[in-house]
C-alpha cells in the first residue's frame, strides 16, 4: 500500500497538486507505523474518519461510486469480464484526466504487431488481433490482450480495426393508401388497424 501511495503522490504532484493532508479510514493498511512515518517525512498531515461513518468522507465516497459506475459501463459496453476491472479503472482514470482523443475505446478490436522471434516462419502473419485495454502511465504505448492466448502485452505497435456498419436484414414494405382527402386517408388507416 505504501508503494501505491508514493506513486499516487508523485502522479498528483506531476499534475500540479500540492498534498498537505492524507485522510482515510482506520484500516490497518493506512493506520500503521510505515504509512505514518512516510506521511511525516513528506510533511503530510494524516487524519482518519470514524468507523462506519461514510458521511464524514462523502466526497471520496461519491468519487469511488462514480468510478465504479464508469468501470461497470466500460466492461459491459466492451463485453469484457469482471476480471479486467483494473484495466477499466486505468482507462477511466485516463479519460477523466483528459487523455489523447485518438485513444481507442476500452475493449476495441486492434491489430498488434507480433515479435519476430515469436513467429515460426517469416511467412506467418506479422500481426494478431487483440483487445485494447488501457494506455500505459510510464511509457508510450498501451496494454493489449491478444485473442488467441488471453495474455496481456505492452505494445506501442497497434492499429485500431475499422468498424464495419451492419447491413440490415429485414425488408420493410409500406402499406399503400390511396391519395386523396387527408381525413379519408386517416379513416382508412384507422379502419385497417382495427382488430377483426
């Protein structure tokens, strides 16, 4: 937990925020000697909420609820399982921070360039189809899950597949109504809709 707190502090400072206080519940992961010492070393005041008093930290509880709803929406829209929730959280966070508009949607189909040493022959395909998960924080590129083996890879060589529009299969035929007085046409239409 301490390493995650340090990374969060670095990231917030990179965005221009000054951290003066760390407020949390009294969970053992936050209320311990190591986290307390780290807060002192970083000149951060550590405070705690009362047990089972969610209203005292309502702003954070609302942010957590909003993030969970966004993650559920991303997973359902992409047709992904709940096991990919950490990547959906990362994607939602990047969206909230105003990431690049050219970023593919979560779960979008992409083609990923495969490594040369992994191919059996020079004539095998150079790319494999995968699913876009989220951008990387610490380097360029993204995390992509390949369809074949469900393994998650770091890559900067991916291309989003174009979405082909679905061709409608149903044929609709309009009912022929005689042209003439609008009142007569309306009466004819209503008469045709009455049950026998």
